[in-house]
C-alpha cells in the first residue's frame, strides 16, 4: 500500500485523518498517539508481515539499549561515570551501532558479501535467498542516530510511545527523509500542533497532489522507456543511450522527490513538518552544491556520524580527501549492495573532491553572491578558473547523468557497455523501439486514429513526440520553484483549487498503471 494507491487515498488516509484529528479535538492525546502508532504499523504490515517482525525487533533492541542507559544514569546521578565519556555509555554506543549494522548487513549485504568471497577464493558458499524489508536503510539509520546521540548525552530516554511514534511514523518510514529524533519527538510532544490547522491542511493537500502528479504522470511514464533501455543495453545506439539516461535522470528525481512531497503533505495534514530532503538539486552549479540539495537528510547523517568523527577537514588536505571519499563510497553502498553502487558513490566523491580542491569555481553575480553559502571544506582560498553559473549547471548535470549509468545498470558489464555506447557513436535506430513503450492513456486517441487509417509510421511518431514532451515537461518542472516553495507562497483562490482538482483527478485516473517507488529497495 504505497501513497500512490487507491487503498491509501480512498481508505487509509481518510480514516487516519478522521481518527487523529477527532481524538485530538477531544484531548484524547494518549489514545491519539496509540492510534497513530497502530496505523503506522498497519501501513508497514501491508508490505509484508515478516517485514513488520524485523522492524519491531530493531525497535526493541534499540529501545532496550536506551533503557539500559537510563538504568545506569539512575544508579549514578551526577557522577562522572554518568557522562557520555563513561565506559558504560561508550559500550552501549558500540553495541547499538553493531546491532543496527548487523541487522542491515544480514538483510541487505550478506548475499553480496558471499558472492564476492566466492569470486575471490573460488569457494562455493551459499546462502538462502533473503527478502530485504522495505525501507530498512531508512529506519536503521534513524535508530543509529538516536542510539549514538543517546550514548553521547544528546538525547533523553523517551517514553515507549514517543519512541515508537518517532521510529514507525509512516510518512517517513519506508522512503525517508531520515529525521533525527529531536526533530519529530519535540513536535509530537507539542500539544499546540495537535489543533487542526486549516492552513497546514491546505498546504499538505497541495504538496500531496503535486507529489502524486510527479510520480504517476511523469516518473512512472518515463520509467517505461528507462526500464526497457537498461534491459536492452547491448542493443542501444548512442542517441538512445543519451535519451534513456536523460529520462532516468529525470525519473529518479521525480520518483523520490514526488514521494517526499507526498510524505511531507500527509505529515502536514497531521500537523507536523518533516525535514526537507530536496531543494532543487538540478539547479546546482557544482557537485558539492548538488549534495547540499539532493537527499539532504542522508548527507547530514553521513557528515555528523561519519565525516566529522573521521576528522572532517581538521586533519589536513589528504585526510579531508580520504574522508570525503569514504563518505561517498558508504553512500553508494547504502543505496545498494553492488559494485555499480560503489562506483557511483566513488565517482560522486571524486567530483566533490575536485570541487573542494578549488581548481575550478563558479563566477557568481551580485545576486548569487548575496545568497552564496560559506564552504568550510574548500581546500584553496580562491578557484584558479571561474565559469558562469549556467556552465556550472550544465557540467554538474551532465556528470551526475553519467554517474547514474552505474546507478541504474544491472552490473558492471552493462554499465561499461552504456559508457561505450555513449562515447563511441553508433546508430542502429533503436530509439523508435524504446519510445514504443509509451503506450499511455494520454496518447491513446492519436494512436488509434493513425492505426485506423493505416499510418503506422505516424503511430511511432506519436510515441517519439510523447517521449520528447515528457522530457521537456520534466525539465521544466525541475527548473521551477520546488514544492515547498510553491505551497508556502501560493494563495488558495478558486483558480488554484480548480487547478489542483484537475491535477488530482488526472493523477488518480492514472493510478491504474501504478509502479513501485525506486527508493523502496533502499
């Protein structure tokens, strides 16, 4: 039961909103909390009962460690051993991190590890096929952040219901964002936020509709050509590879940001704000800036819990470069168990290192300078070469597109074949067959008309035109204001309401071709 499903929109969401706001209206706060926890658990259960067992086991282990710390603190009030530097707190932190990573390793990386051991040693180790729980990387990283902060003395021992609300809160559970405990629990404990806020409700509905349309009208349709292209990599020509990679670069953003928009929208309907995960990343002029805009909650997690503990930029240029590369390789592994993901992370890390070396930079105009953020990781004071921001935008987008060849390919051989096709010109004309996957309701009448009059070549032209239009519309959407900017600046007049209604109905009708969110696998 994803956000883009009839069950969620017609049943789950109305029941959730009526129950939550009804209970809070009559100040049944404790009952409302339990209701939200149960609804969140049911949401996750809808993907598989076994997944729920894993989630609850993870929660039980982390909460037990937090309770042990609380017991230790109670026994040693005000004593030095009660600080985050105590051996007991350090031990709990190590156990907590190992427990969470072991759970993640077993379900996500064990098969990959065994396959590589077999390849290196010639052994024949086998493992039974393990079904990876949806969103395990998201709820595991959220709990690592909590247990580390708890052991460092930066988090209290929350009540069980509050901790459950933070961990299983369904808008962020299966596809992020990775929210820190304080960001959510402080909101859950604020009784003022439980009053029905019509403005938040309106903004939430708008964000949900925008996210839904991104997903079902653009991302899902682009996915049809993308999936076909990656499957038939060896048949593609240069032009088709470029078209497929453009479609994939747009699809992966629209899919993930569309989900985050829907998640933020649902959360706003409940009265709570999720941390922003995207800030128009394709407007970035450097790879470093892109990662300050793309999957922002994952970036800050790695900065706080990996980059800074490794020494950050405090131990010289070489150490800084190594730390950056470690973070990005781990980011690649976080996204998936495969060498393609590792290579994608390494390529992005090298691009960020290049930016940090300060050899090239962006020539900002006065307006850009006024909003330019300070970069404390820059390894030189002033870039040797400066290019206009538009040039930086084009280069950054192109390099990200090329890196996604690793991200989307089945394995390294497929990835290298893609690179071969994109850099060494071929033209067997496979673009037509790739575009023919776009048999969508929007072009049905045109296809039927030309089929009836025997103009099959025109039917192919309809597919190609549809593909080009999808790319143009996607590019337009991603270069305009992002969803959060739109919902905070839009006046809800009749024109806006009618526009949203049309967009929702159009998206709702398209749900018959519903597909899985890309990031569910992470």
